[in-house]
């Protein structure tokens, strides 16, 4: 993968190319729900590109006129995912003023070419406001 400015994590609407078979296996280890099932997150593994195959799926209120929750994908710029994400170490907290914040270790492709086990890791935080539907990210430098 060529060196590039990966920018901050982005939140994009789900598209037709986002498929349920990209949920990382085993599903029971890579899906969590919050707010009595109103918010659901899942680790997606697109396999390719190998340097950015992992993305985070967020299903949350508000619901549309048919009752479907909004569907969003957290990824890096240009549709590239993360090099790795440790979904098993995610944790969540709730602040009534901000919403639900889910934090997990994520890794961008080691731009320096250093594939050391510790290279490129950071804490990605995703905050979901059920009232407004706004989803924001923090943590990527």
C-alpha cells in the first residue's frame, strides 16, 4: 500500500456493496448491542484490501418511515478500512448529554512499513447520539 495521509476515521452511510457476509466470524464474538437492542455494532472483514479490510458497522436510531435504523460504516478515507481492529477489547459508556461511546483498539496500515506488533495501534472512539442520529469518531491521529 502506498504511503498516504489516511486522515481521520469517517462515518459513511451503508451502501449496496455492504454485505452481511462481511461480518467477521464468529458472529457471536464480533457483534454487540446496546440500548435494549436499539444500537448494534459489528466488526466487518472485507478481506481486501489486506492493508485496510476491517470496518465497523453501526445500526442506530433514528428509524426511517419503514422502521429501519440508520446504517453507518466507520472507516478511513477513500473507503479503506483499518488494518486491524480488536473487537474483543471494545468497551462502551453512556453519557446522557452525548450518547453511547464505544471504544476499541484499531490499527491503521503501518505507513512506515514497520509491521511490528505494536505499530499503528490507537484507541478509536465512536459516539452515537440516539436523539439526533449523529455519529462522531475520535482517536485517530
